[in-house]
């Protein structure tokens, strides 16, 4: 059993009078984490699986009296797949307001429905955390740094969804099933997407553009949609934890790109499954883009689990001067270039260093990448 970083965070926040909400994509191990927490505790626990119709009905419009009876003998209440319950936010508010001595931990596979339904009722009453596929840190803790170094190319190609890691040899089947059956399920269930095939075409276009700036107008022309619709679909994909974005960094220079964004996938394996391309790195022409996606997604996992308070960007000018990744922490700009080849040693452009003198700079390659994904560089 691979331990999850969120486990310790959750355990440290138990019984503070707030609900703990755990969101993230399907198949990343949220239910498994709940069951681990439940098996470890010596307290009386109650587990509600909202895939069950009777549980959904029980939690849809209960009174505080009914809830008091249902949870009377439990100290910890686990509610799995809570987004399936109508008015779940109001139900959770009733519990936390009337029974503050109880601890509720809730999971949901989508921010589309769950966040909308709980944001207002639970204002000031919740801790909310995102959970992702296994992070490299978690895998290093379990397998050791040497073994993960050996598996680096495998991770870049197949990613780190739990079933991919736990069932070696079945990676392509697992990822194909994931992208065909689960990846877009929440979007189609909760949103008015009239042409589901457009989502798949959009994802294919985005998969070919990782590491490059994304234009809503260009994507719209490619898919025959207006830029507002493209922006809406990208927002839905972000809320379903398929993709995320970086904005461009800009403060001083006229020629800096100010409104650009790059799109990345939370998991390299998902990206490659969307394109149906699992070739080895030495046979690919997108190795650099995959390396960049892998490092930025792993850094995002680390920052999320470390409760990082800085901001992340990329930087580029109209003259194509660029920096792959920047973290702005208290006015210090930590800058990074990502190079798959250990022989390349780029330097920061004078345009950047003269205008932003408070900076650090590191080139991340396969020799030092573990320091980067653990936040040590």
C-alpha cells in the first residue's frame, strides 16, 4: 500500500470543528484513502457510499433529528462520492452546525458539481484539498529514489495513476479504459455539452500543444467553435482535473506576453492515451514537451500537498525569449529551465535578469529532477 501525502495533512486537521473535503479525478485513490483512515482509527466510524441509491436518498433532504439518529454512534463519518447527493452542502451544514463534536470527511470526483453545491453552505466550515495520481514523492517514499530513477522514462510515458503503477504490463489497457470511460464522465453528467466528440477533439489539440502557448481563437477555428465556447470547455476540463494552466509572468516590460497561458495535463499517461501514442522517448519528437509536462505536474502535486503559498508562471517575450517555469515567493523569482539532455546548459537572458534582479536559477535534467519535484531546488 503506497502511503499518500494527504493522509498526514488530513490527520492533523481532524476534530477542529470543520468538514474535510477531498476532491480529485476519478480512479486516483480517494476511496482507498478513506478506507485507510477508517482502518487506522480506534474511534467509532461510519462509512456512507453515495453510489448506493438508499444512501443518496437518506442524505438528500434530512432533518437534523434524522441525522442525529443516523450518526449517534459515530465519531468519524466518511461520505464517499458526495457529489451524487442532491443538496449535499445543506446536509453537511446541518451536521457541522448541530453536531460539532463529529468529524466528517467527504470525497467527490469533480469540482463541477460538488464545489458548486458546498461553497456557499460551508463557507468557513471546511478544509478542502485536491488529490492527484501518485506523486513522484509518494513513489520515492515507497520504492526508493534509485528505483524511481530507473522508472523515469516509464513514468514520463505512462504516468502514475494507481492502477498503472500497481498493475505493470497493463498500462495501455488501463489508460485506454480510463480515457474512454471515466475522464469526461463528470462533464457529460453535470454540464450541457451537446457534442461530446468536441471535448475529445479539443483534448487531442491540447495534447499536441503542451509546452506551447494556447490560443482560444486558434482552437476555435480548428474545431469550428467560438473562443468563448472553447474557454468554457477548457474550464470544464480543468474542473474535472484533466488539465491545468500556467499564466505568463509580466510586471515590467512592454514586450512581455501578458495574457498568454499554457495548458498541461495532470498525468502524462492520460495525455499519451488521448493521442494513442506510447512510443519510447528515443522514437519521439515530443520528448521535451513530455519532460516539461511531467516536471510541472509533479511540482504542482508537491506544491499542493505542501500547502504552497507562492504563485507559478512561465515567462516569454515577443522576441521569443523564455523561461519554462517561475515560482514567485515573497518577491523572489525562482526560475527553472527543463532539459532532457544533460549536455545543455542554458543561461538566463539579460532581459530578464536586468529587470528582475531578485531571482534564483536552476536547470532541471534527469540527474537532479528528484530534488526539483521534492521542492529542494
